[in-house]
């Protein structure tokens, strides 16, 4: 059960607040020694206007796990590993295979709805990701390809020709991190969509101290980050604070700080603050974000 709160203030406008409650179930069933079946069911409640939504099946997939090899088939989480969610933290329908141990090669192919507002414009997607860790150092590089007519009509200055004809996204991304002593971690990432004319790059750098563990009461962490997130390359970034409602304004850039804490066993709390500007018009924007999650 997760409660989230956003308070957004755009310069010269009234502050807007959003309260969301989400109930999530993630059942798992064992098929045999190497295969499992997974699901995810979400139900959202908007506490701001006291509205509810029907429970929806968000994920359903089979997972095979072998030595130095794994695969998923169905609808499951889509996470851009190399850049740690700068591009994607969402779901997609398709197949994934992962090879390797220290250096992992991930291949993905399928359909992704997140680039379009209409169901018939779901993009075809193919991706390759190489990520690994050695000692205190970790990093990765990745390539994602999407094809959808949505790029012609639903994105800001994606194709500046008249009429727009570009229906592809070719995105290269990379990330590099270093863990200094087990408590302090520095990670940076960069992404470029070579098919987009404008708002085509995103980058992020974050310094993290420790981090809350949901099963260990009293653990905590803090971070400071600078985020530059463009809508024509970061289709579903993982940053809840810095991208709350901003992608319709081509994205945002600015500083973000946050802390997280586990007050009780399996109770996780976090708060963060973003101070930056919209990329579209340089309008100042400030966001306060809070979250409390109960795991069972």
C-alpha cells in the first residue's frame, strides 16, 4: 500500500496538490525448478477528489532462470539498466533475455504503450543493454529503438519539418557509478535520441549517502542530484519528483534533494524537493514530493 503526495508550484500560477493511494498485489506461482509465473494488480485512488479506479492487471509474465541466463515472456517491468532509469521505468509487452554474470547483456523486443496517448499507436521496441560492475565501479551502455506514428504528432519539436515524417526513436545511453566506502555513492548518466530535432538529450548526476532498507527499522539515507530530463528521450524516467507533470512541457532541469527513512519494519517513508525550470519556456517550478509505503 503506497501513499504519494505532490505539491507543485509554477512561477506565477497557483499551487496544485495531488494525493494518490495505490494498492498493489504481486502474486507469484512456481511452475518448476526453473520457471515461475508472476502478476501485478494495481488499484489507484485519487484522494484529492475522492475518486477510485478499478483494479487493473499491470503485469503478467513467465520467468525462466538458469545459470548465467534468464528470460521473461509476457508483460513485465521495463527498466533502463545502463542509465538507472533515466530513460524508462515502466512496463512493456514482449520478451527479454539476459546473459552473463559480472557483465550482463540484456536483449529486449516487444511493444511499448508509453510513447503514445492512444492504444493503436503503441510503439514497437528493440533494445540491447550491456551493464556490469567491478569492485567499486559499475556502469553500462545501451541502445533503444522505438517506432511509432506518435512521434509525428504527440511530441514537442520532435520533427521540425513540415509535414513531420520522423516515426523512429534511436536512443543511446550510458551510465557510470562509483561507490566510495559502502556509504557514499556517485552515479551519472547521459542519453541522446539521434532521431529527435530538439529536446533530445537527458542527463543526471546523483550523490547518495546510505539508503533506507524497508526491512530494517531505523535505516535512512539522503541524496542530492542535478537532473536534466527531456521529453523526446526520457519517455518514462524513474524520478517521481523532477518529472511530475513536466514532460508535457518538454521536460525540466534543476536540483533535487531527498531523504528516506524506515521508521518500522516494512514501512518506508521518503520526502524530496525539486527546484528548477521547464525546458519549454524556462518557467520556474518547485515540487515537494512525499511517499509512505507499507509492504506485506
